[in-house]
């Protein structure tokens, strides 16, 4: 006996860009490919007691924000590329969805409302992805090589001939790269190409499980000679083994022209995927931080100095804190490099870098790092819980000094009057915002989203916290 499918009204999108609806009995249904306010039917793939998950099969009323995807490899069908999830939604609506996600997380998880919502930071919706990890598979049955992102919900590599979120020059290399890998003797033992684009160089890191023959090395060199922007790096084992195939004539770097900063980096270093948005992000963060020449600033999770060095062009003194001693050494190199740039726009202030386990920060460590007028926090997805917990603990202890062994040592320490928090995870931002507002005497004066990854469900955001008098 057949049953008539139930038409569902899609109410919202979740963090995975799935439509959210409810059946007549109240059960939640997550629907891939559905958009808010559409009426749809669903092919259910997973069922639990309280929810179901499936794929849209029919749409009775399309959203006004539904658009034709810009990439032929996008879709819900088997074999479709899983690199983007939101190409069927107008890019302006994608930003609106992400802003709602940020606001909902701040309120429902942190019980925080920003005094002001900042205008979203937006930029090019295509050709923005300057970093990518491309899987490589030699399919013996077909005698062919596939290079690209994984298929949707699969370990298989999508059959990609182009990619519109990669720079045009990189997208044009996908088919030539296939031919190159297919020509290698080691084609079955090269599982990955990691690419990183600088201002003038396309660095490609070839992961190879076996030593490459001289003939294969020659083929890589010939490819670079034909495509002059390509710079080959080799990775025989872990990330620490990455090295240049040949001496480079051009260094891999990206620039922050507004601050006269040039940042050399290696292809496996963490740098922002979207350099266009990163420049705007840094500029806005520094305007919101508003550091002056008489202020000391701490940049937590400083990385290679993406925020630290521009801050040093404005503040009296800067401390960059990072978890890796190796990364701290690289940050110092970048600082010295920019100090020595002829014609630099600004003289950089005194800046030091220290290594700390930022997931085990204590009030004592905060005190040892000294007083700072302002903080910038740019953590990974895990957020900065230990850091803001230590700050909250110090505040609580200073309010109630009874039986507090730390009070005497902390008598000259004071919390920063302003914190700019750059986040890549709205839920950990909300958690940390709750601590700052409810236990450390801050208010959230502003918050906004950054569309760093168009066509994906990734939410990047920024929030500003002011110390209450």
C-alpha cells in the first residue's frame, strides 16, 4: 500500500545548510537542498526517534532566493562535489542566514545580545579560495586520474574538470594536473595536492608515499616550466617534511597594503583562505580595536602575525601569544622582515612573541603577561575558553578578595578595557561571550559576520567587548 508523501514547510536553515521543517506529529526533519519558506517532499535517509534527515525530492513553492548554482559539479545527486553546500541560495541570502546563526548562537548559548550588529563583511563570491587540499586518486579500472574535493557524503573524489571557487588560474590547471599525475610512475602513491596561492606564486605541495624517481621529478619541473606561476613542494611524510623541489625565484607571501605589511609564509602554514576578505577583516578589526601609540596590546592566537604586525603599526607595544614555539619563531622572522622593508608605511612598535599553551591559561599566567589596554583574540574552532575563564576568575577574585591568595599578586593587574574577538565558530564565540558578559563584567558592544567562505555553511564572525565601568 503506497502512502502520499507529506508536504513540509521549511522554516529555517541549520549550520550544515540543511532546511529545517517539522512533520505534523512534531518530528524535526533536516532536508538537504531545501530553503526557508519552501514547501517540499523528502526522501528520508536517516531516522531517529526525534528527528529525520533526508534529501528534497520535490518543491511545490520555490524560495525567491533560490538561484541556479554557478558550478556544474554542484548538486545532491551521487557523484556531486561536496565542496560547497549553498550555491543554490543567493549569496546575499547566504550572508543573512549566517548573521541569523551568529545572533541565535549568541542569545541561545551565551544569553548575550550585541548592542549593535555590524554590517557584514562581503567580497567576491567566486575565485576566492586561495588555499585548498585536493585529493588525488588514480582509478585503475578507468586508467584515469581524478583531482578535486570529495563527493558529497563520500570518500570518493569528485570528477571535477573546473572549480569556480578556486582562482581562475588554478581552476584552469585541474585538467593539466590530471594529465601530469597520470604520466608519473608514482601516480598510485600520490594521494594529495595541497595548494596555497600567494600574491604571485601558486605553491603546490605533492604528498607522495614513496620516493619519486628522477624521471618523475623531471616531469614536475617541466610542468612548472610550462606553467610559470607554479612552485612545487614535496611532502614525503608529515607536514614537517615539506620542502621545495628546487630553489625558488619568488617567495610565497601575501600583503596587507593598508599597513605596508608583507607576510612570507610556507604552503602548509595557516593563512586565511580568502585574502580579499582577510584584508578587510584586518582593517575592520584594527578600527574596532582603536589602539593608540600610548597603549599596550596582546594578540592571543597570533599565528604568523596577521593581526599582530598591523597592530604594531598603531600601538606602543604588542605581545603576540601562540601555542607553538616554531610558529613564534616564524612570527619573529616576519616582524624583523617587515621592520626592514624599505619604504614601509609605518614604523612597527616594540613587539615580542611568546609560546603558551592557550588551552591551559590560568589567572597566574595572565598576570605574568602583564597589563594590556586591549586584547585581540583569534582562536581556532575550539574557541578561547581557558583564556576568558581565567579573565573571569580574576574578575571574580578581585571583587571578593576574602581568603584569596592571588589578590596581593594581582593588585597592580587590570583587565583590558576592550577586546576584539575574531571567531570561526559561532557556538564557541557564544560560549566565550557568555563568560565575558556574565562573569567578567564586559558588555558586547558590537558583533557581525564575515563571509569568508561563500557558498559554504562556514560562519566567521567578529565581536567587540567593552569593560563595564
